[in-house]
C-alpha cells in the first residue's frame, strides 16, 4: 500500500514537472532556432528550458557579474495549475489528504532540485538551497484547500489588496500611454524582431504584478527603487542608469508632493477591513485574539509578496529594483495597528468611560 502510494505520487509529480517543463522547452527551442546559432548545440535550449522552469517558480539565479532575484510573480500560476492537476490521482492512493500533499510536494521538490543541478553551466545556476524550499512551498499552496468562512478577514484583505493592484496596473498603463514615443524609441534600439518582440512583451506581461506592487507603493507615498542609490516617490526622484527596456518608459519623471500624505490610504483600507469583519461582535478579548492571528497572516503574506516582487536585475547597480520590502511591510503594519486602535479599542474605551459616568 505504501509502495503504491509513493509510486503514484512520484509519477504524478513527474507528470506535473513535465507539464510545466515541456511547453517552456518548446518556447526555448523556438527562440533559439529563430535567433540562429553558430554552434548548433541543442543543449543550449535544453538548459534554457530548465532555467525557465526554475524561473517560473521564482527561484533566484546567480550569473557572472550579478544575480537575477526579481522574477515575474504572474508566472508562478502556471506551475501551480500543473501541480493541481495531478492532485486527484495522488489523493486516491492515500488515506489522508495531508499525507498525500506532503509526499507529492516532496517528490516535486526533489525533481526540481535535480533540474537545478543538471542545468548549472558556466557560472549560471539557480539557488540550490532555495530550489527545494520554494518548489515544496508552491506545491503545498497549490494543493491546499482553503476554509473561506474561518479566514474571512484574510480573504477580504486579499480582495482589497487585489483592488489596489488593479488600480496600480491601470496607473502604470496610463503612464505607458503618456510615454508612448519613448517606448517606440526603445523598441527601435532593441531591434528584437518579431519573435523577440513577442517574447519581450510576454515577459513584461508576466511582470505586471511586480510592477503593480511598485505602482501602488508609489501612489501611496512609500515609493520604490530602480537601482542602487535610487529613490522614486512622490516628493523625490533620483535615478541612475536604467536598462533600455520598454517597461522602463513608464517611470515617473516629475514629483507629486501630495503623495507625501498618501500612506493614510492604507489606514483607511484597514479601517474598512475592521469594520466589515468585526460586525459579528464578540468580546474584546476574543476579537483581539482573532485579529492577532489574522494580522500576522496578512503581514506575512504582504511581506512575502513585497520581497518576491523586488530584487537584483542582473547587475549589482540594479539592486534593488522594486519596492523596499521591509519599508513597505512596516508602513502596512503601522497602518494595521493604527486601524485596530481606532476601530476596536478607542470605541471600547469610550463606551467604558460612558458606562462609568
């Protein structure tokens, strides 16, 4: 029974890896063939497909002269879908769902680590320590079932954050439209051709969540960075050398002093969250315990998203690119605590004072 369960979970993990890897291998082979090669060595696109596989799992890379740690957040949805497809067959071989998920995720992490090991080439390699951790965590999340009723606060916070991301994306799109001439100039300089242009556009679409997080950080007065020593917020802009990439054309070129007070937006959003969720009532001690748990979950999720959305972009002078994750998380943490005081504890103190009077 155990041998059968291990065998089924291994086959499904291998199937999930293949379901993610093979389309990426086709893309790598097509791009390699279109670009042309003097050596004709097909091992190049094979290694590239393994790198793409690891990249869509958000695993950092080391390359000669720098690192690639800022990876497209949207790309992780594809391997999560592939992992989810294999779960029903694994469940049928196990008596307990949690055991099935753990064994399935372990096999998936082991296979991913093997890919990371065999794809090492000329100083280019994925982080071998983070590969099994990231792939295991992604597989566990992809196979999870979430109890919406017990986690209403977390999911409502997620909905509010998703709305904020949507607003950030729209503002970014508007900024791109405003700088359309710069985008055309950059495209001419790149001269990537039809295939290269399509792939560049696809990569930039996958980076939209990263860009949206940086956009809402800018709109709410926190700001973001685009390279060492850079500062981009509503009141100050300092930029060094930036790469000639189309999405860079949307970077702010002028200050907006009114955004200095924009962090209050997060306070208002958290007040809305507390008002919506706290209608169920309950004692102050019970509500406090509930919100401590949910607050920790929200803070971890926000900090993790901010951390994964930023990093180094191939060269040391392009580090950090994106939000400063600890600063972004700290502002949201202060806003959360302030909203709790204003929504829960201040009214309770007022009621207590009135009852004593």
